[in-house]
């Protein structure tokens, strides 16, 4: 069983929140899974017979499955472990998580099954082959959980939170406290950010399932800095075009940076962190030395995992960067985005391999003085 995740921190202590989640969430999930194994014995495989699959993308989010269906237990395991992680953050006096937090997009791969849990505005996209020519096409596995997403907005408004955009960013809707022009979160779910946990923000993830088919090639987990600059189709085509698997994530980040400069020439480049999880073994004839060492981790009951991962700091203007194996030896303590892969074994011995990136620049803010009137006007109309 393999676990991969990308964690996007924001706020003054976002780097600490993301690091804490990265370091503790996998073990919490592993412990919860072991408890369910002891109680039900249904985690030895993922049985989804009878679940209703979404015809558009083949993912399942069925809570009405029969009692012998293990998928609801996987969902419950993610929800419980995320809740425990958030509770631990609230009690940690070394981290100021009142106005700091982190999103998360994670995937567990067990055999030919994928279980994806999403918290916030990062995203998981599958690259699969389709049509007579078997061209690579994207399948979005998660929903971007932003404040203006209808289901999220309904919850926030019931909890008296406010959803407003600010002057200069009319397309970005943010979550605000009822009577204060803060914190201005661009996502509706996150770890931490306890200042708005009573006003609609939640740490409960959305969980999805995907049965891997013979046409499925890879899964891309990435922060919103990638998806704001590139389309899903762009992303899977870039990853598929990489000559080496180990360099796919780096190539994707570089393309995203270039797209940012074209689309938002006056804006600071957002942080970009990526994991590419390959679902098929690489042919031995095309396996390079860097592929065989830098991007293949974890052996166990599951097949060997093939990964490419890369992250880029928002305050670095140059497109230059090293492969994942080089960055891994240069981790910095003030970084806010983290990516993680580990082998989650049943005896709870994890193999860790993590890379960090840095500061979020547009996820959290306080309204400028000129916007206070706008805020009051909109509030009065509610």
C-alpha cells in the first residue's frame, strides 16, 4: 500500500502546518486502517462491487453501498485521520494555526485501486489513453473545494461565514469571518485556520475511488499554482511527453512557470509542487539510471512505485532547477509546500521521501483599507 500527498501551506505559520501534516498524517491513516482491519477484515482488498460509478470519469463517491463494501470504510478512515490531524494541530502550542493552515491532496494506491482524499484547492488528475489512437487525455479525480463551489458556499453561509472577492481579484472568491476582513482564504477546506473553523471551513476531506484500467498511465497531484496556469489537458500531455519519468514533474513545473509569466505578467509566480505517480512498470529498455534510482521507491506486497516529484519556490524567477534527487538534499526550514510519498505497510513502518517548497502568496490576506466599504455593503444585503 502506497501513500502520496501534496500539502500547500498558507499564512504566517503555513510552513509549520504543512510540515506537521506531512510528517504525521500518514502514520495516523495507517493506524486507523489497522483498527478497521482488526474490526472488519475488509482492507485486504478494495471491493467496490455494486457501487455507482460516475460515467464521466469512472470515480466513485457512493455512500449507499452495501454493508460488505469496503469503500465507505476507506472514506471513514480518511475522515477520521484528517480529523485527528486537525485536532493535534489545535493542541500544538509550537504552531500558530489560528490564522495559518494547509490544504492536502492525497492518494492511496493498493494494487489496481486508487483512493483519493482532497482538502482544499489542490487537485488530482489522471492521465489515461482514449480513442482509437489511444491519445492521452485527462480525467479529473477531485473537485476544487473553493468558497464559491455551490456545496461549499451553502455550508459556509449556514455557518455565517462570508464569501467575497476583493478589488483587483474579482474572479477569486475568498472566505472571511462574519465581522472581520480576514483571513481571506481562497479555499473552503483546510487543516488549521481555526479562526474560521466555526464559520464554514472544515478539515473533512472529500474521498473518491478509481479502479485502475489498462489505459490508465499516471496520476498528477499538484498545488493550485499548476492548475491556475495550465489546463488538465496541458498537464497530462506535458507529463506524457517527458523523455524520462524522473524529470516529468520538473518539466511540468517549468512549463507552468512559463505559462504564469505569459498569463499573469504582473503577478508573482505562485508556488508549484507536483507528484507524478506512474501506474505501470516502465519497460526495462527505456529505464535510465536516474529513473531506476531517483523515482522508484517502496517494495512490499504492492508493486514497486514509480514517482516523479518536483517543487519550485515562488520567489525564484529563474526556470533553472534540479531533479528531485538533488532538491531532496537541499530542503529549507522556512518552506510551506510539501510533497510526500511513503510506503504504508501493515506493521506501520513507513519509508519516507519528502521534498518541500515554499511560501503561498495569494491564499490568505487581509482586505486593504479601501475594500472595507465594499465588505459592509455586501454584508448588509445578506
